[in-house]
């Protein structure tokens, strides 16, 4: 059974755990047009995502995510989809919609750091410094 990998904004890298689990698989990233129209992301953020997607994914598409993934799977002859987990409610909803149509393997995300109970994350740099990210001083 041929597997494809869906890369998403929370795991957009050549080192994506789903890609590493399926190194032979083709991959896709979708710029979700309905989401982008509502989100109000800056051009700078969208361009960063674009550069990352072009580097990491075999194909970059624009449209509604589920529709684009299913069409990509049909065109590529992909029968099942692997994706790295995300805490995002939008991601969970998308996976559930995909599971109504195809087999989806959720690959665990790698944990970079464990957040202590009760710690409230507000901004990345102070959070990273608090939890031992030595490289932050060089930013």
C-alpha cells in the first residue's frame, strides 16, 4: 500500500517525523486558502511558510486542505496518508475529515522540551531561556 505524507504548518521540515518514518514517500503541503483568508497572516509569515514548504515538500498546493490532499493522493496513486501529530484543533478536525475518506497514520511529534506543570507559556524566547535553551542568546 503506497503511503504519502502530509506536511503541515506545525511540522514543516525535511526532518518531519512522518517523513522520517516513510523516507520513500512523496509529500504534500497545502496552503489552505479559506484559513489564510481568515487568519490575517503577514506576508513575511506566508513567505517563510512558502520557503519552508518548497524545501520540505515534493508538492505545494493551494486550496481547501482536505480536498487538495485527496486530489493529490488520487493523482499520485497514494492509498494511505501519514502525518505528524499536532496539538492544533484545526489539525484534529482535518485528520478526522481525512479519516472519513482514507487511512491516516498519525506519527507522534518529537518533544523538544517538557513544560513543567503550571508553567504558562506566553512568548517563546523567555520560555526557552527558562527551560535551558542555551542557543537563544545568539538570536
